[in-house]
C-alpha cells in the first residue's frame, strides 16, 4: 500500500499536513509527538522481520476529535473500510472505527458525557 494513500487518510483524519522529508517517508508532527509513516520499501532498513505491511490486527490508533460525525463525513471520500458508523460507547465517548489502506485500525472519538469530557479536558483539540 502506498505512502500517499495512507498519508491522505491520516492527514484528512487529523487536519495536519504531513511533512515529507523523503519520498518514502512522512511525518504528522504535533507539539507532543510525531506519527511517522513509511513506505513498505523502507522495511528492509528496519531489520529482518521487524515489520510486515498489512498484518496489524492488534493495535489501534486513537484520535480525539471535535466531532466524530463530522470526521465521518470528512473521511467518506478517502476511507475504503469503515469498521463501524459513529457509535455511542458505554464509557461516554462517541466513536468511529476505520481501517486505513495499510489495515491499521483507527478510532476517532469524541467525549460526550460530562465525566468523559472531564477526562480529556486537557487534551481537547
């Protein structure tokens, strides 16, 4: 799966334009961290058996969203696989799960109950 497709999903999802210091590598940079995205062509550089494209079924990336329903609409044209529609979770979040072109599970969530909003008050986008 191409870096361009994976980058487009994550850029649309986060609203952050990826820095592309090399054609095989991109970064979504924030004040508190960086999400690196690399082409499958970089896998040999990591060491034998370190990574395998499209094999992730146990890790999810979570993104705090202002409005999950708006995120769903924005992602409609760049996401092929919606795992669920926006759903209210019992712990007070509204959640949307997708798979990006590499198969990574991505959860967009918006705290909806007062206790959930309080948990994320310092992190609200």
